């Protein structure tokens, strides 16, 4: 049976008609308003593969565990794509099209969509993995069917199946009448931002592909599940819509008078919500549907189970805000999470904020007091803020401090924490030489010069302390130490804060040098986008941010010498199994050396609750596997490329006069040394935090053993003072449990929300309207260059951390655990960060165009999207295509 109509009972067979076809047939059987059509069955798919002599290659691919079998997949894809369409099947398709057009009494346009057997299940939607073609005429149907078949063996689809342990590859193809809708969109029966009590509808004029593909900013409607009352309506910037014609799908402008008005009536809002709930009842699970209105009639186009359903825990009340939120001083209302959210990404536990946050605060305060920028006696607010369990920096305070301080300019603060500024103010103004300002100017000069001269010595002292800590804080010392001795190790003190203070000074001196370099290259060498300045500071030897990637590459090279280990790392075995094999192999010493040297690093390494590489070496395995992928670029190649780029950039200085050339060389040396010092101190700060992590782990073990805490991570929801009171008996177990429960609730609720980069006045979270939509996203350009490529969204390098050479890495944050991925990336898009954040420095060091501060990038961009990023302007563009991925 090669073809069945959607209305026939046979179409409800998943094995015959695939997931999408069977679901649409079942919905039609329940009298849902699904457009009519037919299915080219899996039997036809099998027949074509057999007729082309591809059965053997297909069997090998199904059984294979190796990445190099991409060649088999490509053989299958090409074999299907280039074959002659079977004449008998072509006749059946033509006859079926004629029957539908006879009923309609006019020619039709069609939608040709994949319907694989493993598609649209409760655990794997396969959204975006197979190809869809819209606006197909009868004469082009067979070509579109063939294209859909071949996508079953595309790289994305094969990898998606393999990652989920799916061996089933049979595909049917759904051919449906394509509507010419007035409005269309999607509807989620569970709010994708968290919380089960809200239905979310997105709508635009024309075909729903403009909404699904993110090609326009749609209207958004939030409907209460219980009352069916619409609680929010947000008008989107509906500048474009997509329509179907005999030439395929086209993008046209929405008339100006329709852009600012909602495209659904109140009755339609309710009708769409009710249809989605009816489909949810049919599936007995939350769903997202694609719908369309044509001539006032509502149609159901697709329905999928929500495979990444948010937490079912009840959400917070409308007027809720965490008790830990910083009280805002109206004199200093503006805060930014630029840069600091890279140090402490995502939601931060109370203990980590009390420990790490206070270290950062102390370091900032120490520097500002030394410069005379703030006076503690005046009751200035804290430099840091904490909103919805996320860290922020008080921009208003730092801008005022810079304004007060001769030699400092607010521009540097704003550029680092907000973005590139259109105006420029000098660091030293004529007013600074007025008699009343001279003492301050002399103080700043004296303090800055003193710290610049002493910086290398203070870095070396921090290194010696770190080495001493590593030798002293052993497992036996931790086990034998008294409770008081452990608490003393993590008590806030000058000794504990010392590396953080040096780090702040190293960052400041690096920022000043790089800012000066960029200004002079722009003035003397027309380097407006900073590309030349970036190349002048690359090729830095022994940069701690990149050393783990180089060491990991060397370790991967040792593993690659063994065919057996290489095959294992390229197989479907899990990371834990591979780790155990590596520990029992000849490379175990190299692995242990890597863990010894770099085990204190990891994802979100300043969050004390998170395990570092030493505690969870499977994170290392995930990165090794990426290095062993065929065609992987080595960081050594990248370093050599950047050395050449640096030398070529230096050659551009030859056109300058000798004194300008000499001055730029001084600035280059200062900036390069500044970056090296900053990243060196970042590593030493993380080593100090790792010492604290070890101590807190031991205290946690003791509290659990004594029955004073119920869960293995309760300790992270207490503050240091409360922890001390619990250990000494001043705080009862019952009271501690109540504190932990309340803070866990706030932490859990905070995780349901996104937060804006800037907070001003009353702290807020982002709602649906704040998230990026459409084709253009804005951020901060930090590493110049313009690149177009396929996006690879990685939300956690501990799993799914592969990236193909030439892909653009899209990430929520980047710290040293992400660095091994940079060598493969053609570009970098990050949700947080600043000009001198870790990801920015390493991106410039690797010569990778980068844009940071793109809020919501990992939601707005999907793996497989083609995007263009401009590292100079800070803009990211999603590219559309007439052939839309389903």
C-alpha cells in the first residue's frame, strides 16, 4: 500500500503512515478541523530504497556506532535524492492529486511534510530534523516527496536519532492541501516559560511558518487555563508575513495599518485555546499545535507533545519577589548583569552568593576606596545587587564613582556593562587640574601606579598561596580538621579576599590599556570596528583561559593513538563508561595529570553547588569526544593562525611615524600583559573558590551524617553565619529546615523566569514580549568579523557538547569549560558577557567573531538555523529560506 488518504482508517497506523500522518488521521477521526490530504506510506519509502540498491547501506547505518558512518548516511541521502522517481508511484500520486482537485474544482497548492515513524512521540518531536516544502504545485509534488525522503539521512536527522537511541528510520510523507490563511500561528497548552496555568498563543498574518521559524515578531496572547480569560495581549512588530504561491513561499511586508493592531479577535483567542485543549485531551498530555484561520474558519495543521515540559510545581503568586532581592537605593537605580553573569551564570544558590558575591563585593569596594571614588562613611550602597537569584552590578554607582575620579571615564563603565556608547568623554578633563581636584588626581595617579608596579609580585604571591593550599587541604586534613577550623577557612577575611582584590586590579589595568589601544588604532589607523586592535592583542602565550583546551587536545591526541579508544569515544557509549575505560587504559596517567592540573575548573565554576571537573570527570570526557570527531580543528592550529594574524597586524603600524608606532607598541604590550594577568588571576581566584568548595563539601557531609540537614545540598541554601550557628548548635535543626525550605522555593520559582540584562527601579523578570523575536537580535560586539553559518546551540558543555567545524556556537554563557569548543566555532553568540569577560577575551584570542549580551539567544535560535553575526556592530540575523524546516 503506497498511498492512503488521511480520512481512511489505515492512515491511523504509525508503522504505515508515521507519527505525523497517524496523528493527523486520528484527529480527523475525532472530527478535528484538519486540512484534507493523503500519505505516501513507509512501504513506498522502503520500496524506493530497495529499488536503488541501498538496503545494505541502510542496514549498516542502523547497526553502526561510529561517527565516520556519516559517509553511509550521505550515500543514502544522495542515492534517494538523485534517483528517478518510480513511475508506478508517480502515477498513483498524480491520480490522487487529480481526485482532490476535482473535489475542490480548482488547482491546489500543497504542503509536503515528513512523517517518520519515530517522529512526534512523547519523548522526541524531531522538530527541525526533516525537510518540509510548502507551496508545491501538482507538477512538483514528486520532487518534493523525494526531497523529504532524502532528509531522513541528513546529518541532523541521523545525529538526532543516534543521540536518543532511535534506530527506526522509516519515513512516510504527508501531502496536505495548503491553506491560504488570513492568520496563523502556534499555541502551547503549557506556558513554555514555566507554569502550567497559562496557555500561550503566538499569531501573525499569513502562513504560520513566519511564527514557527521566527521570521516575524508575532502577537502574543496569554490565556488562563481555568477561567479561559486572556490575561495578556502583546502586539508584535508584525512587519513581514509569509504567503504561498505557485513560485513557493514568499515573504512580503504587512501593510503599515495592520502592524500595530492585534491579528486575532477575542472570540478567536478563545477558539484557538479551546482547540489546543481539545488536542491535549486527545493526547492526554500537554501539546503545542499549529493552527490557521482561513475565511473565518479555524484549522488544525499539526500537533506535537511538549517534550521539554517545564516544572509542574506551582508557580509563584503575581506579586511575589524573592526575599533575597537587593533593596534598590533610588539614587542608584540602574544595574546590569553584563560580565558578572558570566562568573555566576543562571540562578545562584544563597551560600554561593554569600561567599562568592561577598568576595567580589569586597574586591570592588577595596579598589574604589583606594581611589577615593567612594567614601564608606557616606553610606554608599553595595556595588553588587541580587535579583531573582541572579547577580548584577550597580551601574549607577560605578558611573558616579568614575565621574568623581580624575583619570576615569564613565564611558568605560557603560561600554563594559551596557554596550557600545555613541558619545565619548575624556578620561582626564581640564577641570581635573583645578586646585580643588588636583589632590584627587594625584591620589589616583599614585594609587594606580603603585598597583601597576606591584601587580606582578601580588600575582606571584597569590600563586604561591594557591600551591600551598593545594598541598595543605588534602582529604586527610579535611577529615581531621575541627568544625571551627573548617569554618575559619571560609570566613570572610582579608586573606580569603586577597586574590579577588588582585583580580579586580588586573581587570581594571587590562581594561584601561585595551580601551586606549582601541581609541588610538581608531584615530590613527581607521580601525573603527576594533578589528585591528583585537588582532594586535592575540597570540598570547600561556593564557590560562586557553591552556585547558590545549592540554585537553594533547590528552585527546594520546587517546587518538589507540584505535580501540578512538572507536569507543566515537560510539554511543555513555561518558561514564568511557571514563572508566580510560582510567583502566594506558592513558590513565595523562588523564590523572589533566585532572590534577585543571580539575578545579568546570561549568559555572564559581557556583559552589556545581561539581568541578575533578569531582565529575565525565565533563572532561564529553569534551574529549568532541576533539576526536573527524575533521575537528585543533587549538594549536588556531594559536598558530592567530600568531600570524598578530604579526600581520603589527605590520600595519609601519605606516605610522616612529613616535606613534612606539606609543602603540607600548599600549599593545600593556594590553596583552593585562589580559594575561587578568586571566591568570581568574584562574587563581577559582583555585581559592575550589578550596572553599572542598571545605563546604566536608561540612555538608558532617551535617548530613549528624542528621542536622535532610538533603545533600541543604547547606547551599544557608548563609555562612547560619551555617556556623547550625554547626555550633545556636540554630536548631527545625529552624534551619524552615529557612532552607523557603529559600528553595524562591530559588525554584526564580528559575522559572528569565531576567533582563538591565534592571532599573523595581526589579522585574522578562515576560513573553521581552524575549527576542523575528529575524534580528541585538547584543554587544566584542570580537570583530562578520560570519554566516549554521547555528549550534549548546546549553551545557557537559552533555551534547559537540560542534562541527565552521558552525556558530550559541550559548547561554561561556567560562573556561566552554573554551575547548571555541576552536571549532566560526562564530560565537552568548546571552551574557561584556567587552572584557572571559568569552570575549578568548574569542579575540581565537580570532572568532563574537556577540555577547544577546538575551534569550538560546531560545530564539535553534540548532540548524542559518545565522549571520557581526562582531563589530553586535547584531545577529536569522536567515530565512523559501524551503522551511519542519
